[in-house]
């Protein structure tokens, strides 16, 4: 996310309220932000949508190690270079 709320009196995005609820091991944070600046609204919603899209991607699987050829293994042995 690249929008910030700093608490300045002239901010276009203003924190209206916040709170949380928890159930078991999970908690939900509710944040309510208000604005009369439609550009700031659009920007904030775009950034939040990008966060949501990124969180819905599956993590990349680590590459499995490649098998070394005999030539590769030989070149890894110290002092035995041709």
C-alpha cells in the first residue's frame, strides 16, 4: 500500500473510526476512512485492490534442485581441474 495517514489536519483521507474483534486465534481490524477528494478515494481503493490481488496469488514453489552431470560434479572437486 502506498497511501498513508499521518494525522495532519489538512489530509484528504481522514481516519473516521477503527476497532477490532477477535474469535479464537484470528482477529479482524476494521478501519473506516472518509474523504471528499474523489482522486484520493480512487487511489486508496486501487492500492487496496492491489494488496488484495497480491494476497490471492499462490506462493511461488521453490525450484527443485537440478541433477548435476558427471562433468559438473568433477568440476566441483577442488584441485582436480583439467
